C-alpha cells in the first residue's frame, strides 16, 4: 500500500508543479528591463605599489628572522 501512495503523491506533485510553471505571466510583451547604471570605475593601481613595497619589506623581515634562528641553532 505504501509504494502506491508514494507513486500517487509523486504524480500529483509533478502535475501540480508543472501547472504552476505554465501559469506564470509572460514578460516578453513589455521587453527587457532597462540596463542599470554601471558601477563607478575606480582605479586599482593607487596603492598597489605601496602594498607591494610593504609586502617585500615584511618578507625580508621574516627571512632575516628565520636565518637568525637557524644560525643560532647551529
């Protein structure tokens, strides 16, 4: 009995959802929506040099720190 109920409910739900999909309003009559305003074009290279320099200095600091620790262990 249970497999029959599952099959019946599955069939009813499939028919119900397909009916809902067919009942939606057509939006093709009015045309596509107008385009939105473009996002502001901001330069990304303003602080890149500063960030790269800080990253390089930090990398050198870490490398020197590791070298000092390895020389102390030897």
